[in-house]
C-alpha cells in the first residue's frame, strides 16, 4: 500500500474529526477560518480529500499508519485550544482501537511537551473497563521517562473503579508507586464507611519487610488522619490504645503511628510534649519507638 494511500486515509480521518469538532466553531461566525484549517490539512496530506473513504475491509496496517499521520497533521493544525484538545482526544480514542501502545506513546509525548496529562483522558474508559490491558506497561515502566504520568493516571482510575485489581498488584509495584497506590486505595473509601477498616487491613497485608515499613511510613505521613475513631484522634492515649489493639498486625500499627506523627506535626512543640507527659511511661515508650515524639518547630 502506498504512502499516498496512508495519507488519504489520514486526511479522511481528520476531515471527519474536524467536521465534528469545528461545527460549533463555524456556527460562531468562524466558518472561513475553519475551512482554511481543513484545506491546509488536506493540502499537507497531498490529497484532494473530500471523496476519500476508509474502507472497512482495509488492512490494519493502513489504519495504524493513517492514524499516526493524522496525529502529526493535527498537532500542526491552527485550531483554537479547546477545540484542538477535543479533536486530539477523539483521534486518540480511534487510534487506540487499532494500536493502543502507539496512541498512548503519542499522548504521553504531547502531554510532556504541554506540561499536563489531559490527553490521557482518552484512555480513561478503557483503563476502567480493562485495567489489566495497561498493567504490563505500568509495571515495566515501558514508556521510560514518560511512564510516571501513565502510572499515576492508571492508579487513580483503577483505585476508584477497579480497586481489587489495584490491591492485587500492590506487591508488584516499586516502593514509591506502592505508596501512591496505597494512598489512592485508602482515599477511595469514606473513612466513616464500614469498608474503611477492611481497606486498611488490605493495604497493610503486605509482608512485614524493611521496604514495606518504609512504604507504610510514607503512606501514613501522607494520608489525612485516618484512625478508625476520628472523634478520639486528638487523644494520643486513645490512638495508642488502638495501636495496642492491633497486636499481630504490624502494617496496621505502623500506618497508624506514622499517621499520628502527621497529626503531631500540626501541634506546637509545647502542646505535643504536654500530651506526652500525661501518658504512662509504657505508653510513651510505644510512641517514642515509632518516632511520634520527634522534635518539631513551635
């Protein structure tokens, strides 16, 4: 199949997308400008454009090449910001049906240049319905320096819509990503819900290793105060009582105590030391063991 055929298909795809995306724009009195944009895209594709069609029986390679070519042309198109973003999202959705990896790579490249990841919105529905399709790329850092954006987007979508999938993959993440995944899982559940306790148990069911101690520490310091008895949270003794009740569950204990340290950091040094002084020695030792009595600025 010739390069001209690929360009013809690309031109048709853009004509369809631009026809939809610029319809409202044209109704606002910009018809001439809109026609110029389409004309320039058709000219750049080296075709006449209007009579071209994508044949349903055409081979997959032709469609993949056409979407890649259309993407290059669209990036150069003189279209206002919001309209252009809408066209990009539509093209990426179509492209992903033929070549998800290439469409993801294109979105990540452009997002990095633009300083945001809005274009990853084109893949939200697929991430929610079939998160495992993306998992190998997330796990392996497939897109190299661009992988963090995909990882964050995937964690956010899956935590909200397919939490069990994210929980299942917690052990497979690197340490920093595991922290973000735990925060996303816990944040997806209302702290007043009966499911909150179960979620805390799930995210702390990882093996009690030095690496996971660091994971629970970072997660505990990053999450909002999440003791299961928030109305008692201002009492250090109450939280320590909860800590002791979690005997045999080191992950829960560590998450709780590091989370408490976050609360302690919001107090003045004098307030914190006054609370410590009122506690029995054995209880103070438990707190100090977990670093909750660290030096803080007034």
